C-alpha cells in the first residue's frame, strides 16, 4: 500500500513546494477579528506582511478534526495510507485534532508529533517523503520518526520577545527576561516539544553563535546531519547561520535547506526571527 505524507502549515514548505514532493498540507487558520483565512490558501506571505506593517495583529487556530478527517478520507479513497506530521503537541492543538480524526481510520492513518515546528517539521516531512518513495509503510515511517529513533535539535532566536510572549507559546519568565532586561535569548524546543531557554547574550549576533554551537554539539558533528535554516524576512542572517554551522561542523551537512517560514509561524514570532534545526537519521 502506497503512503501519502501529510503535514500542517507549521511546516516551512509552501503548498506548491509540498505538492512537488507529493505532500499534502492542512492549513492552519489565520484570524483577523471575524476574518478566518487558511494559511497558504486564502492568505500568502506578502499579504500577511503588508497587514502586519499596517499594524494588524493576527492569531491562529488549528485545523479542525473535520479538516483532518476530510483529507484522510480523500487520501484513503485515492488508494493510499496516510502519515501526517504535526507541529508539536506542546505548542498547538493540531496534533490532538489530527489524532482524533485518525482514530476514525484505524490501521490506515498514522500521526507523528514532530515535537517542533518550522525547520524541524520540514526535515521530518522531507525524510518521511523519501521513505514513502522508497516503499516503506506508514507504520514503519512513524517508527523511524519516533523519539529515540532520530537525533533531533532545534534552536531559534526572536528579536521581539514581547511579541512572542503575547502569543502564549513562551513561558512568562523567559518573555520577561528578554523584554524587560533587553537580553537576547537562545530558545529551543525541549524533548517534550515545548519552548525552553537555551542560553542568552546581550547581542543578537552572539545569540546566533550560541545557537550554532549548541546545534553542532547536539548532532555530534555527524556526517549524516540534515539541517534546515528558517527566517522571517531575514534571509541574509539565515544564510550566515548556515555558513557558520558548516564551519563549526567541519564539513558540509548531508543536506541543507534555507527557507522563509510560513504565516502560521510568523504570526507568533515576528519579523527578524531565525532558527536552525537538524536531524540525524
């Protein structure tokens, strides 16, 4: 039985990029007052940034159980099993909604908690798509992505800690330290898939160096490491991070991607944010 890989818009792949990989994307809802827009379908990045520059603040809502149920049903009707890779259950109800819908299709749909988002989720999706193309079953792929089967790490930095703090995804103590004290924080996704502190400095440049050092240690300089560098209107910084990581690693990573993240993520962490994630299969 063929496997179709699915994800949500916490992943950095656009609808078009995902389609080229044969991956389906379930969009998160971007909310402006009573206006409810699907990320990548009803609103694109350019429109989102224009509205942000104009002072409009958005929030997000996860795809519903019915949204997931619909795409799972279409996948199965098309003759495929489904494996969906979700944003971390520690930062979004997306995983729980997907699991509830998957329970309606026993043995045909599997849901994986990426315990991250953005670049880490993108690496999971790309690797899963490779395994599906190689003929692995949905159950087999889900086991390859389970905690302990892959070495993973994700670090990120957010210039505007006050904005991120308001999103509710950041512990209050960390938000206060970054906002009130003017400290530049290194953030990470913990093993439980929640946002945690990983260090601090008094400059964003130094923060980026700390992120790269931490990631290099986390992957033990493996030649199999795959990395994803993500940003929000900060492409030059993202490219600098990738170059810095390769220098620290001592060799090119096995695979590298640099992407601007989706509206789903940008809604919470704001302009100028950068992150770097890795997996070692």
